[in-house]
C-alpha cells in the first residue's frame, strides 16, 4: 500500500483538474467570443471527431498500462517498450480513421489545413495519454498531475496569442492545441528516456502486448461507448439542426461538465490504487465513502451552477449565448448522475473488469440515439439535453446494480451516509489549517 493517503493524492489531482477547469473555461470564453456561435459550432464539430475516435483507437492502453505496471508482475522496461510499439500502431490507426471521417463528411466542408493540423496532433496527444498511464501505474501522482494540467494551460496561453492576438480564428484554435501537445511531448520524453532510464527495446514483446491489448480493447470499447454517449448529441445536432444550435449546446455542456472534474480527479487515484492494492474489502469501503462524498459535493456544485448560469453565461460568453442557459439547467441532473458512475467504474477498471461499463451503457446509447432522433428536430439543444439525462440515468442505474453484486455490497449500503464520510471535510480543513500555520 502506498504511503500517501487517498486524501493527499485526490487533493493533488483535484488541484490539477481545477486548473484544467479554469483554463478550459477561459479557452471556451475566448473561442466563443472571438469565433461567434457559428464559428464555435464549427470548432466543436471538428474537434468532436478525434475526441470520439481516439477514445476507441487508443485501445484502452492507458488504463491497461496502469493495471499492468501497478500489478508489478512484469518488468517495467518490457511494459514501456511494448507501450511504445503500441503507440505507433494506435497513432497510425487514429490518423487513418479520423482522416476518413473528415474526407467523407457530407454536410460540412472542412479547411484541409486544419484537418492536417488535427491529424498531426494525434500522435503527440496519444504519447501524453499513454505516459499518464505509466505515471499513475507507478503511483507518481505529482508527475501525472503535471501531465494532466500542462497541455491545457499551454493551450490557453497559445489560444490567447493565436486567436485573440493574431486573429487566426478556428485555425489558431487548433494550432494552439497542436503546439501545446508538442511542448508536453518533450516533458514526457525527458522523464521516460532520461530520468526513469528505461531500457527500451524494439523487440516484439508478444505476451505483454497481447495481455495489454486484450484488457485494453475492452477498456477501449467501454470508453468509446461512453464517449459516444457524451458526444452523440453534438453529432446529431449538427445533422438535424444548425451550427448555431451546436454552439449553444457546446457551451452548455462545457459549463455543466465542470462537475465531472470531481470524479476525474478521484477516478484516476482510485484506478491507480486499485491496481496496486491487494486489500479489496478496504478499497470497496473507501470507494463507497468517496462515492457518497462526491455525490454531495456534486449536488452542491450543481445547485451553484444552476442558479449562477443565467448571470454568468451572458456575462462571460456574451448575450448571444443566452439560449445556452436553459440547456445547462436541463442537463445538470444527468451530469450529476454520471459523477457517481465514473467513481465506481474506476474501481472495477482497476480490478481488470472494464466490461461492466459496456453492459450498462450500450442500452443507454441506443436510448440516447432514439430520443435525440425525435427530440432534436422539435426542441433543438433542449431536446438533446433531455435525451442526455435519460440515457445517463439508465446507464448509471444498470451499472450500480451490477457493481453492487460484483463487490458484494448492497445498493442501500453504498448510499448509506456515515459519520466517518465527513472526516474527508475535516481532514481537508486540518490540511488547510496546517499549511496556513506553516
């Protein structure tokens, strides 16, 4: 068991994710104001393609890496060597699939220069994603947090330069993403090859690669289905509505999804710890406690967003985006429901059982598609928001029932609050007081 506490690691990654949140919010404000609703809708329509496709074509290798390194059953040098070969394969696959989607796009012609820039960014992005798996597998939370926040902070600075300063429009937005990931690539390279001194061999490690792909592929399917649930709305809005409506909905989801930075921080730590621990019952109880606390924090944050949205959206994004307010308020329950799912799912993934998410969210994906088909033509972004709520709820309920059986813990036990749950807040207060005194 690692010497660092769950609280310390969660706070470390939460700080990183809060930085990502604020940076993404600033990027969204700059792009929405500088590009307008149609321009921002075009940006969203382009970027949703690699986000969804990379979620699958990376083959779940990042999570598979965490599991394999954390279990310490194989030499790290061999795992990292196999990882680099898989990086080349997945990069080529991602570029081919993304390029094909753009090439055969029917309704919206895209700027070829932007598409080339997006495709060239893919290997850099995948390198940073896979490296994060190495750091989390080693429980090197500090470097994982840096790699998590670094690209977004640099993207913000470059977005200010390219989009706001040099007026490069949508091209500048993607140039910022590309250059930011290129810079972080060198940070990753220095750690992997110089500091960690891995003995990299380009030998075909057949057993390791098969094991990583076997577990990773299940992860990839689960991630792809969840990504499709998250992004299907935008794709269908683009097809069944207007780019302006896509822009409004994209802003709404950008604001509402800030709730996910709580489970994003926690799930990385739970996944890392689950791969490195042998005391399953202790982790089951700890994860259940974290689940309950996260729902409470998410509920409070959701209420804050609900009541603040009518004032903040026009103030930050401009009067043009007032239609986004009602979309935010409608979609918040679904976003909150998924907070709990992500934390519980990280536990099963760390146990090497990512397939449960597939069973839960495949029916939810079908429901999402059918509801969007009927609701978007009539209600636009509001209809997409209701479809999201229903699909997230169905998937999370199915997953919760299966999870309870897997860990042999009744559903009511998972939801039952205890006095010890609130030690989380007491410990935070203690740490803050300690830092102030120091």
